[in-house]
C-alpha cells in the first residue's frame, strides 16, 4: 500500500471591511464582485503578481493569496 501525498490548493482571501470571502482563483472573485467594488480590474490584479508574501491592498479591500492545506487522501485507491 503506497502513501499518498498531501494536497495543496491555492485559495484567494478577499477582505472588504469586516467581510471575509474565499475563492479558488482571481477570476472567481470577479464572478461575485465588480471592479468598482474592488477598486482594481482583473487584468491589473493578475499583473500585480499576487503571492503569499505580496498581498494587494487599497482603500476598498485586501486580497491575499494562500495555500489551503488538506489531509492526504487515499479514498478509492487500491
């Protein structure tokens, strides 16, 4: 029986005031919020180079990139 590796997934954390939301990608944020609400366009945010060490911040929001750590899976493997 082989051991499975732990999975890591990117998560984008959006903070607008006291509201915290989590998304699977930068593009996913723009399905729920407009560029006017965020104060930055999709293209500009992609070009910004969002990373764990470099969050984006303006007067309207803070956008951080992180890693969602998951338990190693093994279900369905033989």
